[in-house]
């Protein structure tokens, strides 16, 4: 294989509100934790076990603004992105973090669009796809 690939696909629930940071020139970045769960039954005890993994999600610019507007804690999302590892320093101590930099996202459920008076919410637009691939392919789905 000639190249490499760095692609992550996650479906999970927001663990907190989207935290936004705005920069000069109109750029912005949003961050939020995403929880994914794995469940299985212990064969020896019959007990149902659920493990939760937490992921640090990073969205940028227009996608970040859309996330801030429509998403809140507990909402379910599908996202595709890349794993990024970075190092930073706090009070002289080196720290490391792993983040998922989102390139494409679809909102699966949101609380901000549903109200008690109107449970059938208006459709929420899919987040913009930052890839420049051609959408005119011959896939049957």
C-alpha cells in the first residue's frame, strides 16, 4: 500500500455543551466531549457490562457555529474525522491529549429542536462536508 489513512467514525452522545472560542479574522473553534458505549454480557455472572469511552471532539469555523446553535448535552451525533495528538505545557508540566478533528457530521437527535408543543421537530441540516469530493458517484445508496 502506497499511502496511509487516518479516519475515525464515531456515533455517540455529547457529554457537555459545545465550548466556543472565536479568533480575529472570523475563525472559530468548538470543543466538546463525546461518549461512546460498548455493552456486553459477562458469561460467568450473566451481568450486563457497559464500558464508556470519552473522546475530545474539535470542530472548526462554520461547523463549530452550527454545532453551538443546534447541539446540547445528551444529543446523539454521527461524525467522521481524523485523530490528532498534541502536546502542551501547563505550569512547566508537559501534557498530552488526543483529539478527533471533525470533517463531517450528522445530527441524529437534538433537544433544542423539540419542544413539548411541537414534538415533530423541523429537520436539522447536516453539517457541511469539508471534503471536496465529487457527489456524483454511481453508488446505489
